[in-house]
C-alpha cells in the first residue's frame, strides 16, 4: 500500500460515508455455498453460460447512527465489466444501507484453453474520481480436452530456464483412475532438477495433490504414475529449480506426455463384515483395454477402546474467554491399553482426525504415557506412529469447545489404537461359494472397453487373524486392480500399483472357550458331589483373595477364615498360595518384622504342601499334545511349579529384609558363618535356582540381595544393571532406587548425583499440561 497516496485519498473524500462493501456471490437458484468471486474450473462449466447472483451489503462502523448515517445512505453505482463479451452485468445499481443484489451472466463458450481473468467493479456515478468501490474477481479455466482413444495428451517443446514455471490445465477423461506420464528432456549440458506437481479439486475433500522432484543428469526420459479423479480438471505444473542450470545458458527443452488409464469398480471402499460371505466386485474399463490384476492385503489392526474416565472442566484463565464472554470448556478423556510386545502404534479417531478448518472443535491433542508418568508420544489432529515398548499405557485426549452439550456427547468417544501386523493376503474367486469350496480362484483378466467383469473377494481365514484380537477390532489394508504398463514387477503390494483403495475386515466374536468343554468332559468321570466340592472350594479361595485387610479388624476376620479353610482343605497348594498372595498385597503397616515373619511362615506352608519329587519327575516327562487329560494335568503341574517358585522367591526376599530390620549385616565374618550349621537364606536360594532362572527379570531382585548379603556390592550392581538393561524402558522405580543404594554403599558420589538427576527424567512427578 502506498501510504502517502492513501492518506491523500482519505483527505480528499473525507465527507463521504466510511463504508466497507461486503460481497457474497452464489449461483442463481442456490443459496449455498457463497463466495467472494466467481471461479469456473471444471470443463462442464465452460461449455455453457451461467448466471450468478451478487449481493452487495454496505457495512458501517459499530457506532454508526441509524438516523444520521444508515437511513440517509444511498449510492447510485455504475457497474462495469472488463470484458462484456464474456461477463455481462446491468448498467446501474441503486444501493441502500440494507444492501442490494444484481445478476452476472458468464459466457465462457468462446474462450480458448488456459486461464482467463476478468473483473466486475462498481463506480460511484456522482463521484467517479473515487475509483472502484468494490471489485468482483471472475476466474475461468478452460481445460484442454482429450479426444483421442486411447486418451493421450502431450505438451511439446516447452523451454525452461532456472526458476521457470509452466502450467497446463486438462480435462481428465471419464473412467480414468490413474495417469502414466513420460517426461523427455533435451538441449542442455549440465544436470537439471525439475519439480512436477498435479492438482485436482473435488467438493468436500482436501485437494488431491501429487508431486515429485527428479534430476536429469543428461538428456533422457523418465516415467511417472499418479492417481487421478475422472471428469475433474487437473492442473499440471512443471518447474525447473531456481539453482539448476545457473552456470549454463542452454535452455532445457521438455516434452511431456500423459496417457490416461482406468479401471472403474462399483464400490471403492470395501468392508468385510466378519462373516464367511464374500463381496462382489464389478470392474470396468471405459477408455481402453486394461489388464485386471486384483491384489488385496490387510496389514494393520485397529483395536477400539472406550474411555475409562472423562473430565469436563471450565478453563479459568482470561485468555480462554471468547469475545462474547463465553468461557471455553475442556474435555479430557482417558484410555488404557496394554501391549504384549513392543510395537509401533498410532491413535486413530475417525470423527476428528485430519480435519482442521471444517471441524467444530477448537483443538484436539493427545498424549501417551506409562505408569511412571513418562511421555512417549504427543500429537494433534494429524496423529503419527510411535514406537512403544511392551507394557501398559494411558492415552489422554484433550478437546475444547464453548458448548457444554457438544462435549457431553463425546464422553464415550471411541478411539482406535492402530498397529502393524503381518500381511494377510485375501483371495479372489469367480463364484460366490469359492471361499468355502476353494474352487474358482480368480487371478487376472483383460478388460475390454465398456465390458464389465465381476469377481468375488473372500474374507481372511480364521487362522490368519491375530490371536487374542478383541471383538470389534478392524483389520485394515488396501486393494488395487490395475498394473502399470511400464513396470515389470508382479505388483504384490497394492501401494506399488497405480491406484489403491481402502479395505477393512471387522473381527467377528471369538469362539467359545474350549477349556470349559474340556473341563466338562474330564469331570464326567467324577461324581456330582466331588465336582460340587471342587466348585465350592474354588469359590471360597476366590472370596478369600477378595477380602480387604485395611483395618486390624479386617485382618482378624481374614486370619479366622484362613485357619478355617486350612483345616477344611489341608495341604491345598492353591489355597496356601492365595493366602501368601493376600499377605503380599497387604500394606506393611505397624510391625514390619512380624509382617515379614508372617510371609515366611505362609511361604513355608506352600513349600511343604508341594511334593517336589513328584513334581520334578512329571516335568521331566513329555506329554502328548493330543491327550486332553495329559495337557490339563501338565497345566496344573506348571501352575504348582510357579506357585512353589513364587513362595521360595518371596521367602528369600522376606528373609533378607528381616535381617536388615533386625540389624544383621551381610558382611559377617567367616567365624560367625561357621557357628551357624546352615544358612537358611542360601538353602532357599539354591532351592529356587533348581526350578527357575534366578537371573531372569522376575527373580533377579533376590540375586541382587544375595550379592549384597555376601558383601559383594559391585557384583550386585552388575546384576542389577543387567536386569535394568533387559527390561529397558519398563524398569520400575524400585530398581533404580536399589541402584542408588548400591552406588551410595560403594561411595561413588558422582554416579549417585548423575542417577538422581536422571530419576527426575525417568520418573517425573506429574504429566505435562496440554
């Protein structure tokens, strides 16, 4: 803006009303959508005249007086068009304070291919020196049509220098789904770098854009392929990079040829409902003969999660208040999910993702953290994949809006956690019963122009579905139908083919558990009274495990029930293991010495209830997998082994902690050790090592305590470091606190300071704010 001239203009016309002219343009007969100008892009719009309604509304300042400024306002405007042969407007418009409309007729039928720009503007009849009071831009694109069959369009002898851009517009033929382009360069001596860009605009969709950057070291030809939408105008932009060829005066001569191909289908997005029924697909080639080679792959799984917590609160700060005075509200949804193995995951919210300007919600953010409040991923409307180790995680979703009713509707918003899985290839058949009978496999075919061909897409077999997949999960992937003419690859991946479409499979309900059937069949040999007694025993044990032990009265009642059950079911390993488990879950309130002694006694009862010789003999034997009775007995024995190992492990931990509480030190002299006939801790540790690997992550803590007890803190630190390294990011805070204690015992103060600083990073006190 020229400030000096603008200032002179304001001084010259200070006595005229200070008005802003708001322009709304829409196609005659339609109220929506409205725009600021006229934009004709598609080929159908350029083949006939169109009439547009223009609404002109003068906008006064907020403090304008109705009697002095609004009511007396009246302007006689003379309307002009920069080209009356294309854009026709009425001669005059009488404008009052409440606005007035007029019609514009656009006739682009005589225009040549390319981009054309015109304007409609209004001049004050009484003061034409004021200049145009408003302007209405009219942009018309006449795309080049493709009349040849097969459809090929070429642009010859285009000359490029550094930074030069060439734009071409063309009409994509009906029936085209992808284009194969060939770019030939010549006439240059040094390397040239080019950018290639195509753009199509479709209603209620993000612009369909494809771009590529390529370098020509010498005159040669290169081929590209990209998807297109049939019937829509496509813009092709070619540009030579600004620094490419600066040292040479030779221009680059480019010949660009585009061949359109297409295989149309009756449905683009395919959804398999989880049944055995296939989906019928009808394919057709409208432009030329095409090779039909369908390929479908499922390679991702989406597991749905419901929020476990929803908190709706009013934001208190002043910056969260709108100009109208309304306070913005925030909804925080919490989701819990667990990963059995390390995986690359991405949250997916169908309602909100990939929408910014057309969504009603002000913002959306998510954060993934673990139990230690360590943040692994953060994102917004465009979620990204994040690598997470094995463990349990919490996802928090943050939404904002000023309307509480809208946020209330989202308190049960479903979020999908998407992760990769092994490729599942789907089969194609020429008959509807093909997925069941296995007959009539469909591999490939040649589509003739205008002739439809049908085939069936079968669902994946049950053994290909990932195990333990929850009901309602969705397997997603892609399907393609065509093949590039210049590519000799087999095209087994849909993404390698020119056009691919989304495909999904809804995981059906899981089959009933076979364990119940096996149990019912195996229990047929037992009498009704025996089976009833076993059921009652299991319920009593389960009830015992659910009892609370918060107060001394609760503990007293719990002990009475324990003694009653032990007298009723003597030497019952499951019962004794449940008692030990309940003791471990109790908080160490009061006398810690008596608590550890109680754990040792309970562990001894579990150990004495197990016939270790019989257990060892059984585990050495190999059972036949087809024998259901043997498999059931094997599971029972393995559970007994795990209960025995847990009892030995907890006993060792309590013995070591009991020694510390009573003031015993692990670095006692050899004379004192000789006075004791047996070291009960060592005996227990050796017994545990017979059944499990004491260096594993589950039992490694006892190995560390043993090394400390034997006055070997360096070895204990080594064992602990190996354990932390094996657990990687899932190591608990207790392990790092144990490491700090060992470093302090060794006197390595510099490492103590280092680890304390890292403790704040590994285990933050709270989650960051959104």
